[in-house]
C-alpha cells in the first residue's frame, strides 16, 4: 500500500491516508499567549484536564490592570470553529479575533481547546466543552484555580459564543445548561452563534437552490467522519430541529449571524425560526451579512460587515 493512498479527502481542511496518517491542510499555526501590543489584552494558557487533554486560553482586558477598585466583568466562553477537526484556541485567527473582541467589549474570555476528530471523534468535543464549563463554574465562589477568573469574572453575566462548529458547541452547551444546570449559580445570559454548523437530511429554506447536491453530500460525509457513531445528519447535536429539548435552552437571549453566500445560511435562519416556536421564553435576533461567505469576519476582520458584526456582538455582551 502506498503511503499516499487516501482514505478520506476533505480538502481544503484535511486528508486522511490509508496508513492512518492525518494531514491538516489549514488551522495548524500557533500564536503564543501574550500581552497584545495593540489592545493591551493579556492572555495565558491553562490546563483544565491532563486526561483527557483539555486546555483553554484566558483573556483579560487592559481595564483589569488600570481601573481600581476592580469591577467584575462579563465572562465570555468561546468555542472555536473548524468542523470539529481543525483549528485550536491558540490559532492566530482566534487569538487575534479574541484580543480585539475582549478589548472592545471589555469582557473576560475563556477560549476552549477541545480535542479534534478524527483522532478523538465526536462526542469528544461536546464532552470536553462541558468539562471546560464545569471548570469555569468552579471559580464562581472565588476559589478556583485561576486567579484571573476568581478576580475579574462576573458569574452572573456569562455568555457563550462560537463560529461554525463552535456555534454548534455554544448552542449544545447552552442546551445542556438548561437541562442540567451549572454548579455555583452561574447565570448564562445569552449565546452568540456565528454561521453555526447545523445540518439535516431534508433541505430547509432555499437550500434546494443554494446548497448543491455535492455540497450537501460533503457536509453530511464530513459530519459522519467526525462522528462515526452518529445517527446521521438528523442527529439532534447537528439538527436542533430534531431535538425535543430545544425549548429548554438555558439562556434568555440568542444572537444568530448568517452570511448570504454561506451554504449554512438557511440552517441559521431555520434555527432562529424553530427556536421561536419551541416554547423557549427568550428572545432571538437574526442578522444577515449580504454578499459575504462563511466566517468572512475571521478572514477579513477589517471589512465593513466584519466591523458591524463585532459591534453588534459587543453590544450583545453588554
């Protein structure tokens, strides 16, 4: 057998060879934690669990070192995207994004580094994200292992956010909070879903015309690749419309961003519609960026629509 024989080809993200080798084509670059010279935001990495290996990057804004006495700040838990198989909390893409967001919103942030498929197939990312949230909640009495969270985070003003697969995680974690709660009286106020990675067997909205068969098949195959034991594209983790517990979402407001040219756009719209009809008592707001594609705000953070997205997110967190 040739070393170059492919078992799976999910370009432009990754390839898996028949000898078991995984080649990630993007999302492998690392940015170290630092004090950001532009914003003054400080970051550091923490280990949440040795086995399984779960870590996070923490961020605090400049105001934590310049204002006295210290007012506690909203806490944002962020889940990065990458289809559950690429990227990390130390990726330059997410490091730069969170430096800017933490500075603009004046929040404390925890960027979760969950294990990736295929080496760690789903539901590993869901389990890791929940373990990270329990670790975060362990600081609500001021006696956790992170001085930054003990000192600066307001556990009555907690938010989750994520893009793409991270949006999927933010939703599913908020649902778990609603169904099971978090220790320490942590108060989840809202979630921000940017171009959330949801799907389903049957087309919704305009997907018959906007999502060609090849694109639909790619998404379905990628989901099954990352979650071999899944029931398929209507798995409630992947299709919230099939989740009987949707109305138990554990927050009071939701902000959903979609992009006109994103194959996932209609899923974000559909999510907003079914959430309103689910019996959930909160408020959902849907915002569409015209002329833009999937995670455009990460690829070009200075474009007008990306600036508008950040401004809306900042307002939501405050």
